[in-house]
C-alpha cells in the first residue's frame, strides 16, 4: 500500500497531522532529502509530533517513512510493462525470453533495494558488526544460503560468523550470546514463528540486533534498533519462487560485507594473500 493510501485509511489523524500529511504527499521529492529537524522547521510541527504521526500510520519512525516515500516515487515512475516479480515469465516464453525477464527482475530488485538504503543506518550497522568479535545470523529456509555465503566471505578475512540452521541451535546460541556478539536477523516477511523468542532472548541479554527485511517487517520492532530494508514487491505466497527477495537479500549482505572490508582494506588484502596458500589448495599457475 502506498503512503497516500495508508494515510487515507487512517481516520484518527488530528488537524495538525492532516496538514503534515498533505505537506508530505505534496513534497515527496523534497521530503526524502530532509532530516526530521528540517521537516519540523518547514512545517512548524514538533519532532515528537512527526514521530507520533509516523507511528499512527504504521511506520516505525521518520526513516521508514522516507524509505516508503522513495519506493512510492520509484513505483510511480515505472511504466505498465514493468516486470512482475511474482510471475516474471509465462508458459509460452522461450528460454531466451525467460533469461531476459529474470535479468530485468534482478535489476529491478537490486535497484529497489539500493534506493531503500538509509546510509546513516547502514553506517551504524556496519560499525556494530565491524567492532563485534562474533556475528550470529538468525534465519531459515532459503535465506540460509545467503547467510552462509556472507559467513564464507567473512571467514576469508578472518572474521567469525555463526549460522545455526536448527531452531534448537538458534535458541542455544541466543542464550549463550555475550556482549561481544552482534546478531543479524534475515527475514523478508518478519513472520517466522521462531523469531519473537529469539529476539526477546537477545534483547534481554543486551545483544545488538540488525534486522534485514522488507519495510513493515513485523518482528518485535520495539526490541530492534537497526533496520536495513530490501525491495518489498514480492508477495509472501502468491509467486513462482523467491526470485526477488533472494537477490535483494544477497545484495544487501554483499553491501554490508564490502563496507566492513573497506574499513580495514589493506589489512584484509594482506590477510587474504597470507592465507590463500592454505585455504586454496588448487594447483593453479595464473598468468598475469
């Protein structure tokens, strides 16, 4: 649902909130570049009132509102022939056409995700992960593949990442976590039944949590301070497969890894060169 439709469905807005809503809808392009302080100054509405407005229309806060506005702007600019991420190809499509349509789907999903990145929030998450001794990833189903790919990249630069697969192992890891751990939750829908207990356990132990998923994710939000959003155009059930959410999740984890790598670029390059002869036992004589 677009921000405009969300606001229309909210029938308990105050006159001040209605004025704020109209300003936001009429100035979408400008709002996406504003801080909450600047919006407050332009609308003569307090920051706390803006935050209450965001909560009232179902957003976690002003940052999520900006992400949704960017997505609305992108969607409005697309033509009617935009690829359907849920059913990207048809029964009579040739193999070549299918390949082309999946290319468009991947491009659209990555572009959506890129445009949903809050650089400030990304930086906070990267700093947390960079400073952690151990990173634990909680997820399930096909996102396990994305998690393990991230783990392999991090191991290649000497960083420890855990990706327990069973719900039992995840519960054990959450209860054994200490303050030198940081948790990443990968969940497109945020509706996996095992997540609330994990999130509550981590919160009680004071473990920082970073949630990667679509806007409007329903995991216990008051326990999670850091959100990284990905493209949210994929239907949770009415689809051929998780083409869009998978590539979007992969892209976001690759961005996170690259930002972590960049913080110690030379050290990481030196480490890779130091251990390559041990971890890669192939007999390869590359010509430069």
